[in-house]
C-alpha cells in the first residue's frame, strides 16, 4: 500500500472512530453471535462445573477482557481466579438409624443429594406446607411429610438444604419414582475446599424412603437421636475458575461497580436424547457471559470512567454458586467498596410477560437500582415471577447477604429450555440480546460517572 493510501485509510478510521464516539457505542449482533457460537458450541462439552471445559471458557473470557484493554484486578497478576473444589464420591453403602429402626442404602433408603458426610441429630417432623417457614435445629434429621403425589419433593428439599438440617428424608411417591427411573444415582454436589477457621455447616443430605419405612420412622418419637452414616471414597482434586477483568476509574474513592454472570453449565449427560448428550447452555448462561463481555467492550472503548468497573464471570454456579461464593471471600476489591452488583442470567430470550425488549430484574422492589437505571434508558422492569424467588437463586444473592445492592437481570424467567438439552443456539434471540445489552451501555456509563449510590429500600436487604 502506498503512503498516500495508508494516510487516507488512517484518516478514514479516525473519522469513523470520532463519528462512533459522537453517536454512542453500538453493540453489534455479530459480536453477540460470535460469543454464543463459541461458548455454547459442542466443542466446550457443556462447560461442566469445575472441568477443563469450564477452564477453557474462563480462558476465552479472560482473553477477550485483555483484548478490550482491561487490566488484572488489584492484587492479581492475571485474569483467572481459581479455587480448589471438593468432589466427594460415595461407596453406596449408607445407612440410617432412628431409634429401633435401621435402613440400608438400596434396602428402604435411597440417597438423592449427598453432601459426602453423615449427620447425627434429633428427628423433627415437618409438613411440606410448612417447610419453608419452619425453624429447624442445626443438625436435625427432618422427616418431610404430606407431600402431594405429583410433587417429587426435590425442589422443596433443595430449598431447605441450607436450613441447618443435617438430613432431609421423605417418602417416595409417583413423581419421585419417575425421577429415579431417569436418575438412579445420587447427586453428590461439589463444594469449596474448607478454609482454616471455616465452621459453615454443609448443606443437608437428601434421601428418600419407601412408604413402609417412612411409617416406621414416623412411629419413633420426635426428638429421638438419629444417625445417617455415609462412606466417602478418596478425594480427587478439582478446581473451578472465575474470569476477572478490571477497568480502573479516575477516582479510587468513588467505589467500584461489579458486572457479573456465570460461565459454566451442566456438561454432558449419560442419558442422551435423540443422540444429543451436551447441555450447551446457550441461554444459561452463555447469554449472561456475553452481556458482561460486550459491556466490557463498550465501556473500555469509551472515555475513562470515574468509578472503576469489575467484570467477573464465575465458575461452578450450577454446582451451588461456588465461584461467586469464593469470589465473595477473596474479592480483589473489598466488598465495602462495591457500589452495586448487576448479574446477568439467561438473557437470550424475551419473556412473554415482559414489555418488548425488556429484561426482568429480580428483587426489583428491594432497592432503587432498577428504577434508576430504567429512568436512564435501561430496558429493565419488575420480575413477574416473585413466587419463583429468582432473587435468591443466582450469584447476586451471596453479595446481597453481605450488604451489597446486588440484583440479577434476566430474560424469560421460566423459559422451556431451562436445564434442557435444547438450550442451544437455535433457541437464542440474538436481536433481543443485542437490544437488551445496548440499552444498558449508557445507563451503566452514567452510573460509573455519577455520585449516585444504589441503596436498599426499607426491609429490602436480605438477612442471613
């Protein structure tokens, strides 16, 4: 190329850049599609929690952060934060003793969700209708009663796992038997490697018993000391990975904004459907990861912001919010300096209950963050599914418990592809994603340049 041609090209590029700066940043649908194409591809094997595929996804995100001009966060030398994970395996020979009744695994006792350790405590009877409000003594063995025949009990038990109970048991019904036909092996969740001084109790083990066995257990007096014994095999070391990028602001005292998503999904199932065994997770949560990437792209390309912005894509959300839990304990920026956290979860499809092109914000009524961002042009609105308690089911929640005004922006809250094998690129609305992300660029830029600090509304901050 001749010198004159090169000079003309440089002038044209400068003109284009200046025009773009005047018009505002434009999120391109091909950029959105490119992230989805890679993150939700079969090549990443469903980005299973704490796997090499998750690590590859984290390295991809980190490389994009680097390309946009982000820096390592304070105290970090790179853009990957790793955490050791405990992945227990059991020998299948658990037993339960309640008074004069003893049940063996495979003979009246079915392990459903096992923490990898046993439990020892008093028996407590709790009716299913009262379970969410029940006060449960730490370490208690809960006998969950009066489950409807159509309810497997798994969702309720999962919600109760952090109640302080040592174990939760309920009788098999038709719905649970149908689940067990497809999932005969117990689920043994991952957990973070305990740190020195950590006395946090493990989530409860969940098990099912036959009708006759449950009748025998209920015949024992409430308060009878029960023992659940499990046998864990030697541990195999594993790690989970958070990708973290940092955009330094001009005023360190102004605080830091956290934009986040999770980059893992469910991996590969042993039960293929029509030859498909990969949970691609295009919506959950390659879509949210894409939002974080493109907001980083936009904000890093503009003028320097007053507030710093931290961009984080967590690992092992699907394994129990482990990546965000570790981040909360080892944040490169003190949590007290976080102005707010906006999490992105499943923004790949339009919710039919929401106005056109609008994302729902979980816990809308809890703080002034959502209404303020909406007033500045963000396409956000109240969550139409309060009964689903989405506010408590994403990575924002652990930070909210620490006092950070933290919410999750999402697309279709009850999308039919949720945790299904068809959560793939064919079911993603790229145009909707692009519009939703675009609507957030200038409101977040405003937030990063303002003195406004989101605050909880009276009674809005969750308590431990």
